[in-house]
C-alpha cells in the first residue's frame, strides 16, 4: 500500500533479475508494462541501479479518487535469438490522504 501523498520518485519495490545464460542470451532488458506517461499509463517507472537490480518508483503524483489500485507487471527479456522473457506482477493499493 502507498499513500496518495507520496511524491514522485518514491520507491515502491526493489527488483532483481537474473539469467544464467552467457553472451547475448544472458543480457537482459527490463520494463514496466503500461508505463510511459501516456493516457491510461500506470504512474510507475523502472530505474536500473546496478548489477541487474532495478527500483520501481512513482513517476507522477497519485490520486486515489481517480484510481485506488494498480497492477504492476515487470517484463524481463533477454537478447537471445529467439528472445525469451519472463513476467512478474504485483498490486499496489493507493491509500487515501485527506486532501480537501
């Protein structure tokens, strides 16, 4: 759960991805599905830290009255041919803050 008063840049999750392959098959790209800031986009983005660690952070103000829960899906994809991917999802509930 996350307060709707949380400022942009608030960390909501730490994600670690691993791939035991070598070469291109072991090189990974990660992203949050539905991110990007367009209409209907979720208010979270993925920031790469180091050594396959990523943080999921808020990228804009939250409004519980507009949406009180988000399903966040992380996609990890390797650079192999054919490329393989894996997804994991979690829910984020937005808590009300007295904003009147």
